[in-house]
C-alpha cells in the first residue's frame, strides 16, 4: 500500500515539474522563441480553471511558458475566454 502511495506521489510531482509556467510582462524580455498562440473557452468556468487549461494546452504544444494576452468572464457564471502566447 505504501509503495502505491509513494508511486502516485512521485508521478504527481513529476507532472508538475513539466507544466508550462505562466510568465508576467516583466519576464517577456528574456523570451526568445515564440511558438504560437492558444485560445480556450470554458462554459461556466472560473479564471483559475482557465489558467490551468492554458497551461495544459501550452504543454501539449511543447511550450515551456505562456503569457496571457486576454482573459474575460462576461456576466455572472458566463463562459470564460482566454488567449495566451506560448514560448520555449
């Protein structure tokens, strides 16, 4: 049982190591290779869910970093839309 828990813990830690990192405007100068743009839409989602999904999409594109260009949630309980640039 302890071996299963230890393995699960190690797998969850290793996944988080490879997740794309959100970068701020102050970190943009060091970004050299833009790999593209990603856009997501989540019905009745939260802003945190949008950021997590942007990170996942950036990972899928092989990016190490993403910079959120726009994020909005019009109205109460509305659809969250977000766009980000991805970088290596």
